[in-house]
C-alpha cells in the first residue's frame, strides 16, 4: 500500500524533506495550506499520516501545533528530527556574482543573515521558503535568487549556487507523525501528554513528583494559555517510556488522580540521532 502524508507548505519545504527522510522516496507527499488542514485530511482518511512541526532548536515551540493536538483526537506515531539546511538557488545560467537580491521566508532569511550580509545580498521577504523557489521558476527575475531547502532546488530545476549556508549548524526541527492508532511498541519509546492542574499551591509539584519518585526522565515541559480561560494553562509534557510500561502506567494513574484534565497524545518511537552532516535525524 502506498503511504500518503500531508504537510503544511509548498512542495520542497522542510516538512516534505522530513517526510522523505522518515518514509522514503516512494511516499506521496500532499501539500496543505494550513496546519489545520493537515489534521482534517488525516482525520477524514484522505491521507495515511500527517507530518507536523512541533519545535525548532533556535526558534522554539510551534504554538499552533500544540493547540491543534488538543482540538483533534489523532495520535502521535513517531517523532522525526530534521537538520535544517538551506541552499542559494537560481535559474540555470546564473552566477553567484550576478545575485543582488535573495527571497525567502523571514525565518530563513534570519537564519542565514550572516551569509547574506557577508555577500551584500538584499533580503526580500517571501511567504514561504520552498514557495520562493517555485515562484522564481514561474516568474524569473534578473539578479534574484531564492533561499530554500535543497529539495526545492531539485524539484523545481533550479541551480544550486551554494549549499549549507545557514549561520548555525545546530538548527533542527522536531516533527510529529500523526495518525489514528497507537504505533507498534519499539525498544526506545517516548510519551507526550497534556494536562491542567487544580488552582492550589503545590499542584504542579505533586504531578511532576509522580514521575520523579519512579525515576522517569522528563524531556520537556511547557505551559500554554487555555483558550477562553484567562490565567489558566495547559502543560505539555514529554517523558521517556511507553504509557503501558508499569512505572509509566503508575505515574499516569497518579497524574489522573491529581490533575484537572489529562490527555495522552501518544507513546511513540523516540528519534535516534543520525549523522548530522546528512541533515536529518531518523526515528
């Protein structure tokens, strides 16, 4: 059966690169205009999975992604961590010396700011990284290049003038693979949950203690405001282990007793870091 995976953005985006890193080249990658559309097409069964960016090592959490995880009942199937790399792309025949302007998404321009300044390129804000490459093909402009993932250059037939031009080598984005059922258990699992606490002193401390007293490692905790409830918060928590592991099950039972609300987003294979020079981390 051919696997289809939805992602937000234009073909050639980093999310599509994450899809191909995780599922292989035979996968069907379906672009979506919004994160919300990813959830809709997965929930309806129009695609097999969704690839959702969760956080970036430089820019931090993608807030809307966590909000949508609360609004829908999809389960996390896996995590994928992609090394973010950028290339300077131009129409064939363009030389590096010809370039005066570089188009891309503001975040990409910022992440390559030192490179752009060193070459004296004028940054031009575009709506999307891969979209800047696509639009350069459909409407070429002289002395103009696009800053986009290398995959976009291959898809649109652009010439790579330089690659790996990002300012920082530790730029990674973490993605969740979304689906309907719980994935098969692996050797190294991670679990993500969302919970809210009662408004009293020590409530959060007691919940975190359920993990500490059982020696369960917490990978991440972050609070986000609850919609329509001023000064109340959701807490997003990642920890090592599967929710069916005895110690994890005991800890979650303790959380259920103490929290106002708990939602398990999924237990899934944790990503294992591969060769960073290849630009990807695979689960």
